[in-house]
């Protein structure tokens, strides 16, 4: 590899989902597309590089720096002429990211492609061999990115001793030792994410990461595999300073932690969460917030009230199911009765329940699927029914691969909206239809109007209705070209 200098051109890029996973095709949408919420990692990594004295660092995300979500000619020129391309990707955006990295190497054989994020972590060989990346970070890169970049300025052919990376060396792949997760003290020293003016202008919902990890270990989820089971809360001062950093960026704040309050059943953990929420509530930079929490949060009125005081009324909750057997199957540590009771408590307390549920586990039947839609209509403010999605790296992926039940490895379909496995009690097509029919029902004009009348958050209820029906959200989510083609494919699978 060539030697870098602190003046070398470094581009960091993350791509949005595209139809069929084709680089620069039309955007693929889901319910989150409207939030225009930037990815977590690249802005942290940019800040680290700037702090370390790298003078020529640029972020390219086509949502903010391109046109209509696509890379412009200038974006491509900037990427292909860079000395190092740092990319981050999830499974769903892997195909177009690999296309970009391959093209980068074809045009610029001396450039260095360095990847990270969940998908490269769990499929490093794919990126290093087929995807032509040079170096992959496995897990968190905050501690060693600077160490790696410094090494590339000194002795790029010797990457030994840098923990957490894998790289190509001739025809072999070298895996350095894993790197321990960052400690809470280190998380408090990570610089605040850097957002350029285009990103600041384009963001609708500003991300704020206050915690990492999750104490649970659901079968379909890769959070614990990536961020660990040890729940880490950043120092309060870091969170308060970050509120200031993202002031006036977007309208809302998305608390991007996968689990905001963590071990709710432990008094010590609740105390830490309360201190954080109370500090946010007192901050003059507090804004309306969206956060991901587990359903047991409802059992602690002091936490529910503190969320409200911190402006966090909009809760995204992985309820997953009202079928006790399916919850056991997926290793969700909450019961169906707990889900049903706690959703009610949160609604009574004035919180918005965005319920994320999975239909199609082995214990699920068409009758249970129907009951799930009815439950969602009665109890939730917004609903996201998922098909079981085996993202690489999860235990679910390993199991279903072993059982030969994964029917497509087109990872651009791994967004939770598309059926990619052979369920037990449905044909793949029947499950897909069930999920889409449920969404049609939940988001029908009649149901939206019914919820609007009862809702304590009428503006949000109206906004979702307008997105779905007036601004083409339903058409783009459910009836786009890739989804139509996938439905045809599913018809052919028994
Ligand atoms: S509770 Fe949520 S974040 Fe934690 S392992 Fe389960 S799905 Fe993942």
C-alpha cells in the first residue's frame, strides 16, 4: 500500500439504499426515509481525523451532497481521486457499496479502501476478497482509526499490532487480535461528530448517541454482537455538549442508541438513565426527541415521566410479537402480557408508541398474523411489521442458513420489509402479502382518521397520514419496482 501523509485526500462515504442495490439507481424507501437521519459512525470518524491533524477530509453522503439521493459526477470524481476511501455500510446497502469500492480500485489502483460497520464486521472476507477492500474494521473503530491512519503514513506494509482490523496481504487475509470495546471513560473522550454545512442543512432528525450496547441478545439482532452486552452510558457532560453541537440541526433529535435506558430492572442502571434524562430536560438545547427503548421501561413511572420531561415523547419499541411462543423463539426477554400491558401504560402517559413487530416466526400462523394487525390497530400510534430478517452475523442467520431456509442472498432486500426466508406456516408469498395487507389496513385512511381523533400527538398523526397518502410514501415503500419484482419471485417459491 502507498504511504499517506496528513495532507492526503481522505473521503468518507456512506450510501443510502437503492432499488435492487444498484449504485446510483432510484432510492429504496422505508418508513425512516423521511427522517433524513445521517449515519452514526462516519461523523465521529471524521472528527477523530480532523483532531489528529488530517487536513483534507471530506464526507460524501449522496442524501446531503448529491442530487436526489444519487452521487453526482463531482462526487464520483472526489471519491475516485481520493488517496483513501473510508466506507461504512449495513447489510442492506452492501451491494452498492461493494460496487463503489470495486470501481474505486479499478480507477485508482493505488487508493486504499478501508471499511467498517456491521456488515463488513460480519462478512469481512466478502469485502476483502470480492469487494476489493484493503482493510476492514471489525466492531468499533473509534479507538484505532487514528492508529491505523498514522501507521499508513509511516509503514503501510506493516499493519501488525493494530487491534480489530483484518486486511489483505498477498493472497491471505490477516485478522489482527480483536479490540476490546471502548470504556465509558474513552467514550467520553471521543470527539463530537463533525457535520459539514450540507449535512447540517439537509438533516431532518439529528442523531445523538448517548449509550452503546444492549443487555439482551435477541436471535435476530446484531447489536450485542457488534456493541457488546455490557451496556455503556456516555458521561452526561458529553451528551450535554453534543446537544449543543447539534443545535439547530434538523427539527427533531433521534437518540440513536439501540437501547436508550438499558437495564431498566436494575436500580443502579435506572439511576444513571434518570440522571441523563434529567440533565437533558434542564438543557436549553433540549428538543423534541425520538428514542429506542425496551418495553419494560413502562414499568418504571419515574423513567416514563423523565423521558417526557426530556422531550422524548416518540418511542420506537421492539415489541416484536403478542405470541408468547414466538417471543421465546426469538429470545426476547419480555412476555406477551408484559407487551400488551406496557404499551397501554405508555399510551396513557402520553408517549407515542411506534411498535416494531415481526410476523412469520415458526410459532406464528395466519390467525396470529391477523390478530397482530388487529392488536396494532387498537394499540399503536405507528406500526412497522417486519418479516423475520436474518442479517449476517446474527444467530438467526446461522440457524436459517443451516436449515436451508434462506431463499435469497440479495442483501438489498434485507430491510425487514421483504420476505427473504421460507417461513414454517406460510408460503413466502403468503407471508409477504399478509405483511403488506396488514400495513394497508393499519395505514388506511379510515384507520389514520380513527387514530387521529384519539391521538395526543395530532400533528404527528397527520404528518404520517400525509406522507403515506398525499406524498406517495405508500407507493414508494410497497409498490416500487424492486418490491413488485420480488413479489413475482416469491410467487414462484413454494
Ligand atoms: S432488545 Fe433490541 S437492541 Fe437489544 S438485542 Fe433485542 S432487538 Fe437488539
